[in-house]
C-alpha cells in the first residue's frame, strides 16, 4: 500500500513519510490500516521487532489528532519515554506539540493538556488518573507499547488496571496495543475489543539457531562451520566471525558480574578489528563515561569501551546506559554484553544476538531456572536492523548434543508462552483497589467487582471466585488500617486513604510508615527514618551477603534505640533477615547523606552507581510521602523527616543543606565552599568573588552561574582572580590558581587543574 493512499491522516503526512524514505507500507502496517487503525478502531499488533510497529502507532495517533483528539503513548520504562519523545519530535514542524511525563507521582501536570501527543510510563499515567488530571477525559487514542508486559508481576497489574480505567473514562477510546511477541494475542484483542494483526513478517530475514561444537545449527536444518580457536570460547568465536563481516553483536548473559566479565574478555577480541578513527571515537565515549561518576564501575566500563566492547545492566547510572545504547546504535561499539533488561523495548538492534546464558538464578525455586520462551524471543528479535544489516541472526549456545536438542525444543521450535494477568495477587490488588475507590471508579463492593470485570484477569481466568475472595481480603485490610470505610456494600476512601493513593504508595508501605512515626517517642534520627522506609514493600532492599548477618546484627543492637518500631527476635529468622536487609539499605543511605564518596559506597555494598541512584531516589520519594503523612496525622516529627529527605536528596550532612539548595551546587562544591567559610545561600550571595572562584577551582562560568542562582545581581567574574588562600582553606587539592585557569578569555576551560565534573555529585547529575 502506497502511503499516498492513506486516509484519515493529516494532509501533510504522506509527503512527510516520503521525505523519511517511506514510500509504501510494510504488510503488517497495511493490514493495520485495513483493520481501521486510521479510522479510530482499536487494534492489537503482534509484529516482530523492526517490522514497523511504531509507524502503526503513529498513524493511529496522528489520525486521532486530525479528528481533534489527543493521543497518549504508554511505555514501560523511562528510557523508552525519552527515546519515543525524540522519535516524535519530527512532527513538531507540522505544529504538533509533544509532552513527556515520567516522574513526580503526586502531580496532575495540567500543562500536558496543551499537548497533542503525551508520552508517559504506565505508573505515571496511573498516578495522573489518581490525582484527577482533567485532560485524561479528553484522550481519544492510547498506544500501549510492549503490551506483553501485562504478564510481569511487578509492572503488569498497573498497566492492566490503567488501561481499564482509561477505557472507562473514555468509552469511545481507541487502544492500540503493540508487542513483538505474544503467545495469545487473540485474547488480548478480545479484552481490548480490538482487531488483531498477528504477523511474523520481517523486512529482513531472522535466522535462529544454536552453536554447538564447531558449527551453527540453524532452524531451517542447515549447518555452517564456525570453529572456535584453541582455548577460545564460543562467544568470542561468534563475535570474531561477526566482526569479520562488519557486523555488531549483542550478548545476553544472566548476571551483572557476567556482563562485566564478558565485556572485558571480548574487548580483546574486538580491539584488533578497530581502525584508528574508531579508536579515537571510542576514546571520546570513554571520556564521557568517566565524567558520569568517579567509581570503579565507571572506570571498568570506560576501559571496555576503549576496546570496542561494553556491558549494560541495571547497576549502571542512567547516563552510562544511555551512552552505551547510543554508541551501539551508531555502531561505534561493536559488542555489548547485557542482562535481559536490555531486551525490554530499548532500541538496540545488532547483526547478531547471542543468548549465552539461558538459565538464571530464581529465588522462588532456590536455584537456576530456564528463561521463558517469550523472553528469549524478545532477545532474538534484536537481531538485524533494516538498512544496515543484510540479515539478523540469533544464536543460543549448547555444550552437549542433548542440550542442542533441548534448546531447539524449548526456544527455536516453540511459540512464546501466553501472557497471563498477575492482578489477582494481593500485593497488586492492595494498591489498585484503594486507588480505584479513592479516584471514584467504584463506590461499592459490587461496582468495584464490576470494574475489575473489565480487566484482562476477568477475561482469561478459569478460577471462579478467586478475584472476589482476594478483593474481600484486601478490603478488610484497607478498612483495618483506616484507608477505607465500609457501610454495608458502600465503600468510601478516608482522607488518609485519599492521601495514600495520591502519594502512589502501596498501602502496606503507608501502614508501616504510619506505625513507625506513631511509635517514635523522641525526634527520629536519619538512620531510623531511612530504616523505616527501607522496610516498606516499595523499597527493594539490599541482599545480605555471606558474613553480613553478623555485622548487621551487631549494628542492629548498637543502634536499636534509633529504630521506629520493635526489632524482631533473632529467632524469627525470616522477619529478622528482612529487618537486617532493611538496615543494610538504610546504612547505604546514611553513608550517602554523610558524604561518603560514591566509589566507597559501591565497593562497600557491592552495588553499582545505578543502584545507589535507585535507592536514593526511592528513599527521597518515600520520605516525602512520610512527611505528608506526618502532617496528615498531626505527628510532630515532620521537620525531622524533611531534614532526612533533603540530606539524602543532596547527599550531604546537615550543615550543607542550605548551600546545596542552590542550583549548580552539588555535594562536593558545597563542601569546598563551606571549607572556604561560605556556609549559607545568603553568605554565598554576598561572598567575595575571589573566594568563590577559588573554592570552585577557578571555573569562571561555573562560579558565575552559581552566584546568579544564589541571587547575586552582578555575578560576572571578569577580572576576578582566585583567592589562593581561600582555595587552600577549601581543601581544593590539585588546583593551580592564576589567570590561566580559564584560558584567559573567561571560558570554562580546565587548564587550571582537575576537571570539575566530579563536582556535580548531586544525584540529578550522575
């Protein structure tokens, strides 16, 4: 189908697509148009990666906007939100406005009402519904990307309930659900009352197979020699073979440690294929990576990148991950070794995909467990990019003939598992039942059950009465904790329940926080508050490693008086283990708030920079919620909670809180300013410019920006010389004073000594 034949879309779109190089639609896209996607019809598209799913979504959204509507694009990950925002920016030249919303779960973000296309995570959309964002009722088209994630126990119920709420708010809503792999797409189409496009068409061929012995065994029955050298691992042999054909390789492994080790090993394989120009470009990427954070993980990643390889996992800072993804898409990096999280929608195609590890540790079974077929198919779908690769090839690795047969049976010749709703689990329903009542979608037990009947779970369950039983248990819990009031069949959220829902808290987290605040008999310490939020279901606690139990048991008894709530007995094994895990997490937060260097924290707790960021972000959110709850309950500890929150937000001791409130002043800059005798925002505003310049290592533009942000009217550093005595007092090691610090022209050069990037150690700039 030629794009000129499209109907229902804006007049400018066919020409715009021509300029993009799109002359005609791929078969799945044409099928979607025939099914009415540009006429407002709902659709489920189960189409392979790189086969044009995003254009199907764009056609639906743009046609909806042309009819006077507003479109919402729902993604599972924040990283994907930014990626989609960048992809949709091209439409701004035609007068469309694009908005992105991913954070701050307490806001209704009225400004989004002026946008034509809104990109948001499912959690953010859920929070917007809870907070009564008025523009939600104006939506005409919703795209749900990676719809198969309704099967995910963590984020699936939120996506499922949110879609049900959006459809109830907007009875004529068009829903377009996208996925590369769905085992039961017809059931999802039934749930969403949409047409189904179920296609295995790809613009380039995907070859799947298994490497065993000295050969590739492909699904069409063919074999091709791919020998391994003496002592060479199969992964290295495949990467070498791919590089010889000028292709890139994405390697999936089962743990962060394995990702880092594999990247380090494969760097030696990749390096010999690099040109001098490629080495130079990779050195630039490595320098950017080192600028993100001063940690061992950052250095290890940069060293691997210099050789043309990289690792990618959730322990990396978000800026690290973005740099790796961009460099791989641009084919600067030749190989990336990743945990399966990279398969969750981020656009990182490669010539070859190697699923090196098809088992991973599962706490549920207490050992290694095979990956699902759906997960492996998601990974395999990353192979091959139209316009750059003549084909895509996805390979698993076998170490025996029996394993070769097993891999073909389990992953090559088998369809992905059907997705199944996880909504009927009590932790999921706890949150969503309260929010459903508090946001007015149900005001009685019967209307609540009627709403839940709109979910995927209700469509696919064969277990009569289970959802009703779990719902009744949840209602009892919510009423017992004063979040709901029941009057016969009638349900009403209490003022406290409304607050908990708007704060986007798990009610069990709210109950834990409320009990802890009420138990305090004196001003709580930061550690006590960090421990309180760390033992809630909303905080993912650190794992207790071998030997940790003894260390943290001693710490628990040493600081028992600081805990908010009674410590369980050592003989209550599971409860005590959880208590100690929360204490380990709280101690990490305390270290951060005590200005311990990030590299020491990552080493001490065996985590990556991304883990530190995640824990701090979560603690800041939960402490903000605790502050609101303290006010709601008229508990006197709100100031203590506020101080603990600000300290963990900025990563500073109490004396630096005022300084770090100035934009551009991170924890290290604040400490140097403090050392130079500048202790408050007011003192910074009125300080001698030479003292400020010296404390900020002679960085003129930085000093000007900081003074301007502090409220200084004349912030210019023209003609100002650093006060070297102040520099010594501030403990600015390695900085050489003098007029050469800025290159002599007022620029922000680094000739005066150490680069200033590590100054930006507040978490927003990691």
